[in-house]
């Protein structure tokens, strides 16, 4: 299928200015040129033209919102300076499987200031000595080359990143819905601290009360003991007095008896 017909098919009754993604893989270019794609695709962010026998980017329209451009498995050998002019906000560019041979061809990408990821595998340029070091030195704005950074860390998959961002947003929404209102935990902690302070105060007051009760009880016991001792002393004194009185009475009876005996003798 020719590229122009494929574009009309991909629109699916939409206006070109409404389209954000366009996949034209495996359709045929006429004379290696882009056909049917024009400046009306103002919102286009993702464009894929893999394996379409594309040899030139000269007829690429201005796509200021384009972020990702797939051009793998074509026959492009140069003319990359057009990309900085027509797609200045590119962050991802795939040129793998093309006819790119030397660093001077790639040097034109220096003007793509937002470019973070570049794929060149299966191009002849990858056979150069110190290929990766040279590309990272030439294009200092990029983070990933052929899917890996300078420390050989693999680039995250764009779809996985989107999913993770979506999951994080969902989790945050769930936490906002199910979680306590803002400041609730602080208020709860303050209430707990106030309760602890009240308990401590009540405990101290209770302790003082218990001490007072204990002292009163002991004092009462001591007073009672003293009263008991006084009673005991009084009882002892009364017994002694009674014994003395009995003794006196006994002596008196004895004297009376002696007096009676003397009278009888007379």
C-alpha cells in the first residue's frame, strides 16, 4: 500500500489535527520520499515509518510536537540536519538498520537539544572503534545509545514508565480517598499526649491521697494505742488502791481481834 493511502486509512474519519500517533510501517514510499504527511498534523507526538524504503527526509513536514520518531530498516544515509529544523522537540530517534556509516552523518543531530535516546544498531557506524564512546562524546545531550547508557544500564521501556506513572497516580488517589484527613494524625497524637498527662496527674493526686489516708490511719492507731495504755494504767492504779484498802481493812480487823482478846483476859 502506498503511504498516502495508508495515512488516509489511519485517520479513521479523524481530522489530521486531532491525531497524536501515526503508524505507517511497511507501506511503500514513492521514490523514497514521504507523501501524504503535511503540516496539518499539528498534534502528532509519535510517528513510525519503519521499513517503508525511505531514503530522504527532505519532504518531512514541520511537526513541532513530535517526541518519538521511528525510522528503522530504511535506506537513509544522510540529510539528518532536517530533523532539527522540522522536529526540534524529539526525545527519541530510531535509525537502526539504515545506511549510516560515519560520525559526520550523526553530527547533524547535535542540534536536537532534547534528544535523550538514539538507536543506531545494525548500521555500519556501529563497527567503528570506540563507537559508543565517540557517540556519547559527540552527542552529549543523549542518555541512551542503542538501549543502554554509558554505564550499560538498560533504558526503561516507555510503556512501562507510563504504566508505573499511572499506578503511582492511582495509589496516591487511593491514599487520598482512604487515608485520614490532613492533620488528623497530629491531632490524634496531641490527644493521646493530653490523655497521658491527665493520667499522670490523676496518678500523682491519687498517690498523695493514699499517703494522706495512710498517715491519718497511722495517727489514729497511735492515738488509740495511747488511749489503751492510759486505760491500762488507770485500771492498774485502781487495783493497787483496792489492794491497799483491803490491806488496811485486814490490819484493822487484826487489831480489833487483839483488842477483844485482851479484854477477855482482864
